[in-house]
């Protein structure tokens, strides 16, 4: 018997009539009758009894129907496994970061990963920004990209990359020729930040707060491009990752100034839930993220 015979028998039984089986299998009545006769001929016995215009399984037919269910289910499962091998795994990864600046490099990386795993849906959850570890523990997201770790046995950290934060200033600014700046230099400055609260701003966390320094003016401005325009016009200063600022230095009247004698370095980590078992594609994504950021983007 062939697979088409098993599908035919299963359709007749489950659809309850020849007419419905014809519609499901997209066969003509003569083709269906021909296939059924073929199957009965190969078995050497009837599969259905025709009673009151209905087809009822014979004892042999019941055995064949059982076999049809078993084989067709296994065939379907195997086809799914092969498709998964060929086209990639299926799933979803929800991601967020602790600051909006990370979203400058994240989308291109996600796009590259999607080409390799088109059936894995990558979702950036911007609502979790600034509180990604909390949302990670609440299972709102699957991956948090952070630089500030907290001690929690339910969180596992994987190092992602290290970068340096610098100050972007106009080439006409008083700092333009400084080798580096310290906290006290900010006292009379207009500091542009992406968003409040100040506790989430790197320059505040690591430089200003420890020295108990407050800039003369602080303005939240969520659009990086708008902030850079204000910097160019010498209407404020802003902190940025050095790698993110470099492209803007080539054709703009902007300079990058080191923060502190040794520079303000920070490490970024991938945070995941410690005790959760993740699918393989999840770990493939983490490895891909590490490689792409460190090699292609060359963030250091």
C-alpha cells in the first residue's frame, strides 16, 4: 500500500462521507473509487462495507485505519523536523536594554541574525528600558543587555563587550583642547541626556554623583540627532559611547573628550534567567551577538 491509500482511508473515515473526502483530498469521484479499489486489491480484502449508502470499516479496515493514523502522524512529525533542520528553529526572543543608546547597534545585529534564523521572532521591548533586570525576572523579556549588574542568584551574566564613554562637545567649546575632563568641569555646563531619571545616566552614575556635582542645567532630549545638533551649535554637551560618536566626528564641528585621566570604560553584559532551560536557538543568538558586536562592529 502507498501513503496516498492511507490518506484516502483516513479521510473517508474522518470526513464521514465520500463527498467530503473528495473535497478534502481534491480528487474526482472516479479517482477516489479507483484508489480505494487499488488498496483493497493489494490487501486481498474489503476495507469498507457499503451499508445504507455509508462506508463502514471492516475488521481489516479498522487495522489499516489504525496503521494509517500511526504512519501519517510519524510522517508529519518527521516532515516538521526536516523543515526545522532546513529552515531553522521556530521561536521568539524578547530583548531590552538599560539605555536607549544601545538601540543604535542592536537592530542591525538582529537583522543579520534573522537572515540565518528567519523563523525566530526577535522583539525589542522598549517598555522595559531602564528596568530590564526587573522585567527579566518578571519574564516580560528573555534577554537584558546591561552594564549595571545586581547580585541575584536568579540572574546569569554573560560578558558582551567593553566600550568607552566620551563627551561630545563643539569644536568651539572651552573643553575642545582638553585632554580629559573631571566632575568639577561640569558645574557650569548644560548637559544633554537621553532621558530621566538621572540614576540611569552613565555620566551621572560614575562621575557626577560620586563627586556630588550637579551641572548648571540638564535637559532630557530623546533624539540623539537633535542632541548632536545642539552640541554642534555649542548649546550643550552630551556623553556618548566612543564607537557611536566616531562617525559624527568626520564631517561635523564636534570633538570627543576623554572623561577622567584613564577614560570612562564600561562593560556590557547579557543577562538571562539562571534556572531556565532555553532552546538551542537562544544560545545560538547569544553567541552570534557576541561575535557580531566584537568582530563586525569592533566595539572596544
